[in-house]
């Protein structure tokens, strides 16, 4: 799925300091019935954003006007646990976010994010706390995520930390490429390998 | 360094290693279902690609299918749309398709092994995180996202960094009423839902050697709930006996050749794991969860801990208990329940129905309980009938439904209403997993049965004959 290139992103951020946010919260199963990739942004965190009668829960950070338009979400530890549904990562992207910062990510979610153009940035729990504190003190706090240099910085104070991403995935994100582009380029090698498989 | 079982299978599938990047991993078997595949086919088409090895992909309809009146058209237009898309895509690309009503239809992780598609030493993926089930056969099996479904369709490969290895040893013998589900819930309660993140698990020790294939599938199925990519168990005679003669299993000379290879699939005595953990079988009790993630489990006769026993954070612990409407220190036994769900790829196989029937036999369903008994496949239904379990189910006042994922993720009509409490043999107790506002207690088929006939959370050991 094509996505926009990612280079340096400076933005305010939504704070979601809750641990173990699972993919059933990010996008509840009943919204997985699409046969096309549309409408997922609307149902991002559906049951935490809306009451059962459809009115918004105004206290929920994603609904707060002061954070509107942020491209970054700072989440609690073990973000994205649970199901393999890539719809969770789509809903992050379609909601308008390009980066999720957390002190720990669930495996498949992290992988899915990288495949759809959302950058998962894992920081130390101390730095995550600093980010939460800064955002809660001033909702207009800006965070700079610099992919080429692999750093994440609190713009106001200059506090900074580096993050890990493998070179391959980094190049993909910088160029807007994905794994299928790569694999299609080595098709002959794959078909030669396929012939060696016993079943 | 000597190889682990996982190393042997993984390394045999690496097409190439990307410099400072993931491995290109060849996939032997790919399962698809109606929910996570339609967008993958759209992606494939928008890039102008084709399905390269249609014979290596298998489609079955399960996630949003109704569990009654499957012979009638599916009422929900969105579900019907996804089912049509699956059938259309399968037909268009020459992929085998077991749609609603087909005798081979059922939950993807139940029908794969039943039909001999799941084999030791294979790499198996599916756009469903419980693909780890197939690891019970000594395969590397794990869940993937829709982009990766498209990758497998169009290239038969995915790109993944090799996970670290974790061996979980459990020796000794299990107590009465302690099932494979309890073993898995026990491990998750010790490790937490993120304790095995980044690892691929191998289960070893007497407990797993002595376990049936069905039980091994239950354990491997739940590997993902401790954060692991997947889990596997070295194949042995039980594995071969299970596979032999299944419709799509290798036959004749191919079988001989396969056996030769499979017999090499074990971790060498001096193989090193990145992490190794051991537990004592005697410590494991029938388990139940009390919170909103599968790591929040305790022995069914225990009380809810007074503080978070794991390090998952005090806020989520309090939020979780508030959602469940439970208090710290409360006993789980005796809590009045509203629903019981027996089914899913975790506990929807024949052995699970046998266990359930063992308890309900000669008893009656409690009046306050609505029970959904949903077999994992048509083959399981047939076997239930062959063994006469349907009669026990019937005379105890229960109803057997038709196969599918059902209330495991509640995408069809089988939704637990808001606020209601369900004892479920499925794999996830997340907020709203079984329907918006539903409250889920994960447990074994024995605990589910004991609670279904008592109307309250019950220790099955008090009802076992
Ligand atoms: S039963 Fe549940 S976990 Fe298993 S395949 Fe279906 S939805 Fe996934």
C-alpha cells in the first residue's frame, strides 16, 4: 500500500498514557468488515472516543480540540498488543498520524506500522514520561522525530533520545517503498528457491 | 553452536538475508479468510501482480460467518460482501476455497491440521494472530498483517527479522482437572502479555510430550498472548499418527521422504536459547482470568490479587478491574455468570467437546446461563455426532451450533451484550472483545462446563467423577 515518504516530522502530540492498549481498542473487530481500505480513521479507538449513542467522549485525549491535527501519538507501554489486524495500523495512518512513540511495542503491530508508513519509535520509559509530562504541562509542546538521524527531541527543552530502526526499514520509510517492491525485484531468486522446497 | 528446532526450520526457509535488515523467508503454506484478505487482493491488483503459487494458499470462511442457519443467505450485507470477495478471489486465482457449508469448512486453524495441510518443518502464515496454533506440529507458524498477505500472494515470501529463541520447560504431571488451556493461561500469568515479545517459543518437557495433538494446539495457539511471535513443539510419533492419512498429507514415497526429514526436527542437546524458563506442573491449577488481558489469570479457587502482580502498570490494572466491575481481593468462585462460550481455534476441537460433556453429562444447564457451543469445523461436528456427544449436549439442555469463529471475536451475531459476564474458552478477554461492553472470563472447557451447569464460576474439580 503506497504511503507518503517520512523524513523529519515536527508536530504536537496526543498523549495516551495507558499501558497494554490492545488492537481491539485501536480498531474494534466490528469495523473490520470493509473490503476496501476506507473509513478506518473514523473508527480509530471507536469505543474510547464515542459513547454508545454516538456522542463523543470529550475527555478522551483524541477528542480534545487542543491536540487536534497532531501527527504523533505518545502511548503507554506495550502499545498495540493483541491481534494481527493491520487495520489497526491503517487506522493510525488514516486518522492522520505518522508516528507512534511508546516505551514498548507489541511485535506484530510494530511490524504492521512499518509496512503502512507509520513510524513506531521506541524510547526509554524515562523519556516517555518526560514526553507525557511536557505534553500535559503544555498541550502545544512540539516533538521532533528525525528519521535520518534516528532521534526524537522535545523541541522546547532540547531533551533528546535516539531510537533504533534497521537500515532496510529506514530506507523504505525515507523513500516510501515497501517490502513488495523489494521482493518483486528478486523474483528469480525466489522461484529458484521454491524449486528446492520438498512440499 | 548447535541448532534449536526453530533455527533448523527457519534457516531452511531463508531465501536471502538483507544486509542490516530482515530475512526473506519463503512460505510453504498460506491460509486466508474473508476478513484480512480482500484488501490484500485489491493491493495485488492495483500493482498489476498475480498470485504466484495459488496451490500454496488455502481459503476458508470463518471469521464473520453465522453459526445458525448456514444454509440461508448471510443476512449482514457487510459480512456477505467479504464472503463473496473471498470466494470470487479464490476462484479468480485458482485457490482452493472452503466456503460456508462445505464439508471441509471451519476455523482456519482447525481445518488446516485436520486436512493434513499443516506439516512439521513447514513455514505457515495467515492474517490471524492465532496462526501460532500450527506450531504444535513442529512448524514455524505465525500471524501476519494484510500487507504481508499481499506479499505472500504475490511473491510467496515475507520479510522478517529472525526472532530470539525462548524455551519453556514444564516437567512433572498435571493435576486432575488441569487441561492444556490451564497450562497456557498459567504461563501467560507468569510472563505477562508482553513477556515473550520478540521471541519464538519452544515448549519442552513431560507435560508437552504427554499432551495430545489437540492439547498441543491449544498451548501453541496461546503463544501470541504472551507476546511471542509463535510457539512450537518438536514432532514425535503422536504428530505423525495425527497427520498420516489426512487428505492433503504426503503419501507413499513422499511420506517416507517427509518422515526422514521430520525425524531431524528437534533441538540439539547442547542447543542454546536466548532465554530459558522452567515451571513445575504440580503448581498449575484450573485457571480463570479476572481482568482485561489474558495475563490477568489466577487459579480458579484463588482471589483477585490486591495489586497488580505483573509490572503492567497500576493505571491499567485499576482500569481493568473497574471495567470488569470486580474488586481486589474478591473470590472468583461463586460469581454469577450470564454466558458460556465453548469454541474458537483455542478450544473448539473434539477433545474440548469431550471434556465439556464429561462434566455436563447427567446434569442440566443452569437457567440463568445462555450457552453457545460452537465446534471448530464440520469434521468436529461429525465426530461429536459419531461419539454420541450431541445426545449428552441435548439432554443437558444445550444446543450445538454450526462451525465458525463466533463469539471469539463477535464479528457475526454472536455478541455478548454489554455488561454481561461470560465464561469463554476463547483466547482474548480484551474490553469489548466479545461484543461492546462484554465482560469475559477466559477458562478451560472444564471450567466453562462446570460454570454452565452451576450458573456461577465453579471449580470443575468439585464436579469431576
Ligand atoms: S477463533 Fe478467534 S482467534 Fe481463532 S481464528 Fe477465529 S477469530 Fe481468530
